[in-house]
C-alpha cells in the first residue's frame, strides 16, 4: 500500500512538472505582470508608491522569492504550488471521509490543473495561486482551528480580493468561532496595512487596487457581457464535466445533509466570486476547483458503491468519455510544445503570438540598453519588463491607468472607465524621462495610439524610432540615437 501511495504521488507530481516545463519558454499574460512587479521591487521600488500595481501585494512577494525569473524557476515554483495544493486536497478529503476520497480529490485537482486552457492552469497568478490558501483555510475551519483558518484566509485576501469569499466559506464551516476567524483574518492584513502606511504607499494602494478594481469590475467588456459570461461558464463546466458530474452526484446522493449543505454553500459562494463583474474568465473559475474536487471525490466513491449496476456502468462510461474529451482537446499541445523546445525552435501557436513578439522586441531593447537605462511600455506588455529586467522610469509604466481602458479590452475598444483620472495620470507620466519606450498597442488599436493624446505630444516628440518587432515599436531618446 505504501509503495502504491509513493507511485501515486511521484506520478502526480511528475505530470504536473512536465506539463509546466512544456511552458518554460512561454510567459502568459496573467503571470508576467506579477513577475514584473517583483523585478521592480528588487530594483528598490515600493509597490503602489513607486509602481502602478492593481493587485494585492502577496503574489508579487511570492515571485520575489525566486527572483522574478521566468523559465524553469517559474515553472518549478508553479509545480510546487500545484503539488502542495493536491496534497492538501488529499488531506482534506481523507479527513472528512477516508484515504480513497483523498486520492480522488488529489487526482481530480491535478487533472484540472493540466487539461484545460493553458492560460488558466499554467500561470502562477493570483487565481491559481489562491487555490492553496483557499483549500487550507476551509480545511482548518472544518478542523475547528478558527484563528489559523482566518489567518490563511487573510493571506488569500492579501493576494486576491476574492479571498474575502474564502473567509465567508470559513464562517459557514465554523460559525460559532466567528470572532476568532475574524481575528485571524485581521492579523496579516493589519500587518500589510501597517507596512503600506509606513512606506507612504497606502493611498496609492487604495487607488490602484480598490478604486481601479471597482471601476474594472463595474465595466464588463462588450455589450453582451452576461451572455458571454454564461458561455464561458458553460465551456468551463463542459471541459470539467467529470468534476462537475462527480460533485453533482455527491450533492444529489450524499446522506450527510449538514455536510452536503455546507459543501453546496461553499461551491455557490465560490461560483459567485468567480463571476464578479460578469466575467467568468477561465482563470477566475479556478475559485471553483477547491469545493468541486472535495465534493467530486466523495461523489465518485458514492458512485462506486451504487447498488444498481446499470446506473454505475453508465455513469462510469460517461465520466471516462468526459475525461477523454478534455485530454484529447488539451493533451496534444504539450507534446507540440515539448517538440519545439527540444528542436530549439520558437512556438508557432496563435495563443502565444504576442508573447513571441514581445520576446523579439525585448531582444531589440537589450541591444539598445545601457547601464542605468529605464523603460516605459505603451500597452499591456509586462513580459517586456520580465525579459529585459530593466527598471521602469516612473510609477506609470503601462497604459491602463493612462488611458483608463482595461487590458482585457484595449486591443479592440477605446472606452475609458475614467477619462479625468487617466488624464491626471498622463500628467504624472510626462514628468518622467524613460530611456526606452516600447509601444505594443498603437498598431493594434489606432484609437489608443500614443500619438493621439495631445497632452503626450511634446513629451513623445523627444523619442525616435529604433526598430520594430512585428507590430511592436521600440523608441529611444533622439539625443541618444543621433550620430
């Protein structure tokens, strides 16, 4: 039995590692932002005060632990987080039921972190990173350790404001201990706020994380936001059909009514948190994984004990087919990426075309950069900071706060969520003198062309084109370009 357990964990961790190493030469848009922030802190900049950063600080601090490096350090870190999350799912389900459910919970979570859209499973970004403290907090609440549960929920909140939903779930699992839960939750957040106040970054934190966050959440992209959100939710449930089916079986067939109600409440709260702003983006839906893998593990075991053989056989076939659909849809890409890496050729994949273009632009920037140079990016290309590791010239280092157009729509839309505020931020930008400007937006959306802003005209005239990589343009100070 111990040998079988060892092989299970070695195989699970090995598959997680291989899946992530296949993405060693790719940076996804939801992870490069936090690496870039980590790199700037290593340059001595304070988040919020010296650097626009619209997320709570803990994800960037995690990236600092491995130097903000992309490539294999990033993928090893992602593997560790995913494997520990699976181990915690095992511990949770084993504690509630037995080891059989524990193995299923770990396996379901690992499967879900491999066979879905890579942008939702591979990046080490807040929604994926929060799976670990999410599971830990609810497990500790179930174990009646309210201070520890609240503390871990507070850590989740310090990396993602949707960590507030984790605290709510903990209150459902341990309602009588709510004062201790809240006390534990406050500990890391009070320390965080004290740190921000001591660094004169608190007001900037409120502006970038909370004010911008509410503006972003209150302006869903597109005219059919609700319809698009429901389509995304349907697609997620379709590719996670084994998990959804198994969890549904538990909710219908389980006899422990109190436990079932709490699990169902957990899943409902997590679904509501994932849908904030009517987005239901694939990586947002990672918030649903913890409750569904725990409930689904029990559902599979209940199914295995189903007395009616015909029902059991039909359900097992349905589970296998659903799992094969996800495997066949997303599995081959790993082999293609691995083949590219072994052959030393760039990935020819539409999903990473912008990343490949940014790598080419970064190579051009490195040929121009000198000691002490700084960078500014027009557009949302944090990967340029990661690839070049240059310090940014000012607090405003990318275009979202300068245009007021969130990155999830700025390639196709030009509607600012707050034009006056964006104008104030541009006034701050023109007081800086970056050595190099990289424009990765104007050619993609001419309505947001940097040359179309009159208040930036005199400032931008000081820069001369140094080269292009695809539709990305690289500029340097004209005084430096002159012979």
